[in-house]
C-alpha cells in the first residue's frame, strides 16, 4: 500500500488550497516575477520538490500489531521519521537491520490509530513532509504462543548455547517463513555471524558460525506479537532476553569405542571419566545413545526417571539433560560394574555418583556435549542439535537470502 498524496505538509496543503480559493481575486505580475495577491500580500512560500510515499497508506485499516513502516523519497533525501499514537506520544523503534523498514520496539496496540510522519529535503534544501494515519485491526481471537527455550534473562551460559523455540500447535507455511525470520532479532557484542534454521514449520534454532566468543553479550527479541502466521492466526507475544557467554569453553566428549568421557576446559583435558552408554537391545528395543553434538539443556541435582516403554521408575542424582526424548548424563551407582567396560543403559550416559557430582558442578547450560561412535545419529530437534550440522547445511535451513 502506498500514500498517493503530495509531499506538501498539511499546513502547506491548506495554504495551497486557500490560494486556489482566492484565485478570483485580482493578481498582477511584478517585474521581479513574484506573484502577489490583489492586496499586495507576501509571496507564496516555495514548496519542496521532495516526493514522499508511506506504507501503510493514509487511511489504512488493516494494519496488525506487528506492522512495520516503510517509505520512499523521490527528488529529495530522507531526514526524519516519527510514529505517534492517538494521544500524540512518540512510539519507540528503530530501523530493521536490513535497512528496509522501521520496526516498533514492541507490538502496537490493537484497534488503535497511529500517525507516521516522514520528512525529506530537496536539492534546494527545502523541507517536505508527508503523513499517513492508519488503524490496527481488532485483536484477533486466534493467537499463537511459543515454547520458549531461550536462556534466562541476565544468565551466563556455555559458549555452545543454542537459541531455540517452537510455535504452539502451528506449522508456519513456507511462504511465510522469511517474514517470520525477519522478526527474530539477535545482536551480539562482539558481533558474530549467525543464522536461524527451520527444523520443521514450527521448530527453529539459532547458532553462530562458531561457538560464541568468550564473554559475548547477546540480546534476543522474538518480535512475534501480532505477526501474521497464516491460516488467520497471529503471534501472541514478543519474547526478549539478554545473556552472556562464559569466559571459559567447556566441552564434554563421550566415546562409545573407549567407554570414556573426557572433560575439556579451554582445550585442556581436566577429567577422564569411565562411562556406560545405551545398549543396542533392551527387551527388543534399540536403546543406543545418540551420537552428535548436543548441549546441556538442564541440570537437576535429583530427579525421577519414568519410562512406560521399559516399565520403570528410578530416582537418580546429578542429571544433565541432552535430549527432549530423555537421554541424560547422570549418576548410576547400579552400573558400577559396566562403567568403562560395556553398555547397558536405556540411552543415557551413566557415570558414578562421584563423577556425576563433579560434572554437575563443572558444566553450564549450553555447554557442548559430543557423543561419538554409537552408530545412531541424534535426530534434528531432539534437544538442541544445531551443532550436529556443518555450517553450510545449517544455513541452508534459513529462508532469508
């Protein structure tokens, strides 16, 4: 939608209209070339040649709470933009990182009127102004929330931290995924290349090209409130968080061939731990642990594991989750004879309670865990699995150019 009006200010437009209405009065041309009215009044003020077009257009009534403002300027240069609400209060916001639109800092209010004002100057330095008044639609009844797996606000996390979320019960069609991605803002200091990746139409992950640099400050805004998600459904809320990455890189590396886990701190082995992994056959089921690079999803000093498939309920200590499907690193005193020798778990990585406590205190949320040689790869999206793909494959899951 575009605003088809002239570049005149509202005052300028009224002045021009007034001049036309007074056109019946006598006028004369002075030798100097200026035009004055019959009463010898002041010359008409010159008008800017800058032509401004705004979207949403003046009078639009179909804007959503996620509306972004765009404009074009012909025969001039842009100088200023403001958005005000019905009471005249200025709405905070900033240009989108791609430079194409202005994005409000939060969702606009539903069923409210806003005024966008754009100013520009022409080659002679004359300022032109255009305004567009638009109204947002009534709050839609069908709103989509998310399962939010972002790091906690103000937290310090491992350098392998993945940003992840899922839409609640809604698959976003492929033709809308680029517009969704544009509203997922991630900024890092120092700046680092990164990308979103669609695992499915409802599950997304974000990672930098390499592990986060030590001490990175990261800010995230999922600008989904009011965003059109298709099928008459709209995003429910914006979600925001800011966090830091640790100054030290911790990595766990578990090898099924050796039945050992090595703990690295900034590239140096600080602990070697005997382990037992998932068995290849328990009651006719393949219970092997997944290979791949995952990250610590949670840490629980005490937990109760319940399995309907294997019909057990077991209390464990020092549980560190790796997958949504229930693979953990945890203390397993009942497995002491197997540690470092053979596999026998239902998919978890068993360690002694002593080493479980050591690991629990060593790792942070977001620390990478590399599992090797089990013969079965972790499914994408079962946990935070972005590091199990190489960078080119991961970036291919983005819908932005």
